[in-house]
C-alpha cells in the first residue's frame, strides 16, 4: 500500500540516464529559482517606508535614495554571482567560494547561514502567502498554521516528483506575477505622463527633512535589502541547468536581476509619487495597485498573483537547499544520506529535511514570521560578504582578463554587504540575536560529523592495509536464540550445525507458565538431542538482558579456545510487508543490543512464509 501511495504522489522511478531530461531551460529555471527574489518586491518597498514613516511623512522621500543604494548592491551581487557561476560551476555558491578562498571555517559559516536561511525562506514565504489567503477569506484565519503546513507539504511533494514537474507547475504563478507587475508599472507611468495620476508625494526630491539621520537611513536600507534575498539561489543550483550549464545559469541570473531591478525601482517610484503610506491592514503594493487600476478586475488579478507567488516562493529554497546539503555532505560535514538521489533523481533527503525544518519554524512562531525578516536577511548577507570578498582573493590569485575591474565590483558588493550586516546587528539585534546562538551550534555539529567520518575512514583504511594481521580462528561457536520449537527454529538450528563446530540453543523462560517452558525444553531436546539446550530464567520478563549476559559468557569462553562466536537470530518473514505490524519485533531488539558487542557476530536467519 505504501509503495502504491508513493507512486501516486511522487511518480514512477526514473533511470539515471534520464537525468538530462530533468535539467532546466532558462525559461523554467527562472520560474523555479527566482520566485523568492521576485516575490520580495511585494514587501521590500513596504519595509523601507515602514521605517521612514516613524520620523515623518516627508521622510518617505528618502525611499528613492534607499532604493538606489539597494539597486547598486543588486548590481554588485549579480555581477559577483555571475563570476561565481563561471568559476565554481559545481553549485554550492557562497559555501564553495568561501571555503576555497577563505578556508573551511568561513565556508562553513556561509553554508550554515544559507541552510538556515532556506528554511526561513520557506517559512516566511509560505506564511506570507497564507496571510494573503486568510485576508481574502477571513474565516480561515483560525487555521493559518494548518494551511501553511499543508502548503509546505504540497511543495515538498511537488519537488520530490522532480525538477521538471515542479518547474512546470511554477511557470504559471511566476509569469502571471511578472505580467501583472509589469502591467501595473507601465500603466502607472503612462497615467503619470498623461496627467491621470496626481502627484501626492509628501516632500519634493532633495528637499530638507527635519530630524533625518544616517542611522535611520541605514535602518531603512537594511530593512529594504530583504528584497535581495534569493538572488544567490541560482549559483547554488548550477548543476540543475541544461548544457551549457554555466552560460544558461549566468544568463538566467542576469534576467532575474533585471526583472527584480525594474520591479523594485518601479514600485518604489510609484510609492513615492502617489504618496503611499504603510498601513496595518493594506499593503503598499495593494495601495499602488488600487491607485493605478482602481478596484476593478486588474486590481484583484494583481492581488491574486501576489498571493500565488508568495505561496510558491518557498520553492526557491527547495531547489537550492538540496544542492548545498549535497556539497556539505560530499565534504563530510553533513550525513552522506544527503548525497543520495531519490526515485525522481532529486536529492530527496535534502528536500524532506528542509520541509521538516520549515514546519518546525512555522509551529514555533505560530505562522507569523514577519519579525524574522531581519534574521532572514542576516542569513543571506553574511554569505554575500564572504563570497564577494572571497572572489577578490580568487582574482588576486587567478588574475585573467579584466580581473582588476571584476575585483573592484566584488569589493563594492563586499563593503556594502558588510556594512549591511553590521547595521542589521546594531539596529535589529532584538530580532537577529538567534543567529549568534544557532551558528556556533551548527558549526559544532559540522565538525563533529567531520571528525566521525575521518575516524571511520582511518580505521577502515588500517584494516584494508594490514591483511597479514587478520585473526585465524580454530573453530566457531554458534548460539541459536529459541523462543519455541517451530519450523523456523528447526531450520535455524540445522543451518547453525552446518557452519558451527559447537552449537548452543538458548531459551529465555518466564514465571507466568512454567509448564509451557518445561514442555518447550523437552520438545527441543527430543528434536535435537545432539544440540545443547540452555534455559535462562528471567524474573523481570526481560529477554534482551539475560540474552546479552549469556552471550557475553559464551563469547569469553570461546575466545579462550580461539573460537569465533556467532549469535543466530531466527525470524519469520510474512508474505505481505504490512503484516509485519501484526507481530512483535523481538528479533529487532535482540539484534540492537547484541550489536554493541565487538566480539560477537550477529546473524539473522529468515524463514519466508508462503501464505
């Protein structure tokens, strides 16, 4: 039943040679990897105006200057990540760049930051989309957390089906949003040019604003820079593109940056021109759409497109997180399970882990994650700083054509990103302090995993090289665990006699039914008179503890005779897999406790039922 349900949800397995068919074109990659970045324009300008309005309405004039600085940073980041795509096409983005140029610790800081940030991406995007849904249908407000969790599960299932299907599904909401925002900006500018939209700005450009400070300006800048989250996703997912991978990924990044710049700049200009002020119950984007389109069909279509892209923006995280986790696992800083491909050729364990992490965040913050946006930004701009400064080191080492100009662009982006990180901590510390707790814990986990893999590798290499020191045994002792005398027991004892020089059958008896235990002993001895039968009494109804003690004693005696010790655990296997839940799992528990002994070999004898 599980297998059929899995096929229904995920689809039939794909052959490894089908991987090329799952690669992304630029058209689909833009939908799959840019939804997070593009959706951020729905709240980027609002984040700026929310800070500036705390001073006065006249201070909203500075949103144009803040937007200009954000666009300069976008240009520097885009150029930097285009260089990263060409120099490091294996994916991993900031993690690979920082590791290569600044060393492993810096790389792990970048990688850990992005892992957490992608979980925040999913949580913030899904809850934002859920809020749009509950605003339109108020009676669903009580189910906001449930709706958000269901959306995460749905997007997870979509990604488990493969990149091609998830990209096809996302094509409509992403391009629908692009068309509606372009239409709103063009229609707004045309109406401004024709005089149909009245100038309502609170202050003229360049006019004096009393009380404006550099700290307030950078606070608005740090809030508005949340519009740039998601820009790095394409550099993390280069292996997912069709050939030539580097060129297609770099061109997709350029297209996304141009669209994002036009959207962010256009929305901010319309917000200033129309004198839009942030409201608790009406978003800045909604107010602009209302002024440009009126409350007609196009207004509601834009609201629908905004809700859709906010809900699916989480998919950017699902596309980039598995590749980043793969690179960390390849370097032995995450479990190797993240390197395994699923039935549909995606890194399924990374996809599932991301979904679980996002759901945990949604429950912790009760589906309201707006206060996490500064933390969300820190998770992106720390890697931005490390990757762009790392590219400066790369160009100083590699040189090449126009390397000085390229390094200058990286320097500009690194400096602005560094200043932004400083201001995020200085001005939003109440929201970003968890970063200082989470990152040391992540780094500790990375290093513990790395140490484990190195120790395992060292021990396995020693065994492979020192074949001459392998132990030669003079014989074998086999202990067969017996619950009662059945065909399973008989077959297991018969097999034990074929591999062992000395066979012992061990049975654990309880107080409840002594007559039954005596009957079991008598029946076994009559069936196998040449096999020693040992009955261990357990007053506390425990099987594992007396079994382990007995096997320890036998193993010690066997070692004195230079014999190996094997414990054979018989079990029957039902014809239907689901029937396993109808039987106890004693053999599983016994194997678990016996595996703790290095001088005991644990083996399972399976007896398959026919009906």
